[in-house]
């Protein structure tokens, strides 16, 4: 009889225990996914016409230039460099092509590629060809 009483007690308490465990599991915050994308700096070289001089840098920041971010043939975003040529763009994991699409893009080379991994910011330093000689 005592065994039957214990079994009945366990059967009464079990649903409430399960409900409490499920409530605690639902209340536990899930970890926030880390951002992914590309960040870095874009430089331009040569930065001035004429021969390169040892006492002057041949590269300069690509200031305030807008680039289009492509995934395959689809435009998925854009980025603009700051006065130091730095930028950051959040993107889903995948392979991207970054191109300059403005009148200044007709001269020189302004096409870059990057792979973005889940939860990581891909760090880059790209150098665009100014076309100056």
C-alpha cells in the first residue's frame, strides 16, 4: 500500500516538475549570434602621379568612396569608406565581390573579393589602382 501511495504522489508531482523545467528552459536566454561581415581599410596606389619617391608613401586612404557589395549577380548592399579609408559592413556568411561603381571606377582597378564565415568579421586591407602613372 505504501508503494502505491508513493507512485500516486510521484504521478501527481511529475507534471508540475516537468512544467517548471520547461519554463526555466524557455526563460534561459539563448546566446546572441555574433555578427559577421567584412571590415578593414581600402587604400589607393599610386597616390600621386610621377615616380615613386622613397621619402613619400605611394599609398593613401581611399577616402569617402562608395562600393557595391555583390553576392553572385545580386547586389546585397553597399559600403562607404571613411576619411581614413576604413569601413565595416555586416553580411551573412558567403562569398562576396566588392566593386566601385561610380565615375572614378572607370580608371584603375577597384574590384575585391572576400569570404565571410559565420560569426566572424573578415578583416581585409585592399589596395585600389588609381590608374595614375
